[in-house]
């Protein structure tokens, strides 16, 4: 028995609630770019130009890393489920999940007491991919781990670090 066959009942159970389809579609569409573009513009227009550029580069690096991993791992998408959104190619890791968690990791210092909203949105986007039938739980977990790791790396190497910029602005 493969790991994905053990996860399939979870996907089928979550995928059996058509009343949630509009929310899952909304979260998937937002995770494909509109939300990240809006955040990037907000950072740019609020005077954090360097942070906005690095935010975009960080998200691009997550997309590239996840795409390479998908080609290497070649995990097929769930079968025998309703696809609520369009999806093609391999399943693991979830790019939506990776990007959402990378954004939450990268921005949580700026968000301050509202950082829980970033993590909540990231979790909702990840879970929506399982509800939508296009990922196994392990795919979104792998994407989340990749995203958190990439967000942390971009912060630690200091390239446009939001931490450094925030300290500079408060001085």
C-alpha cells in the first residue's frame, strides 16, 4: 500500500462538500497570484521598495524550487476525486502551499500582532488544495515546509531583510 493510497480517503472525505467549492475556488485563484501582487504593491507603495522586490524574488524562488521538486519526485495527483479547480502535472510539493507559507514567514515580522492572519490564510490556502481534490495532505505539508524554509532563508541571508529595514525605519 502506497502512502498516497492511505491519504486518498482523507482527500475524498474533504472533497465531498460541494457547498464549499466557491470558497475553495476563491482561495485557489488568490493563491495563483492576485493576493501576492497586491501585497507586493502595498509593500512598494508604502515605501518598502526593497522589501517588495525581495518579496517577489522570494516567491519566485519558491515557485522554481517546487517546480524542480515536482519534476524530480513525480508524485501523481489524487485520482477518483472531483477536481474543483484546474490542475495539471505532478502533485508534490504544492506550489500554492509553498508560496503561501513563504509569504507568511517572510512578512510575519512586519505584520506584528496581525501575523496570525498571514498564517491563517496560508493554512486555508493549503487545506483548500486538498478540499479541491488536486493535492494530498502530504503535498501541502511538503509545500508548507518548503515555503517556511525558503522564507527563513531569504530573511537570514539579509537580502532586503524586512527585519533590517524595519529596524532602520524605527531608528
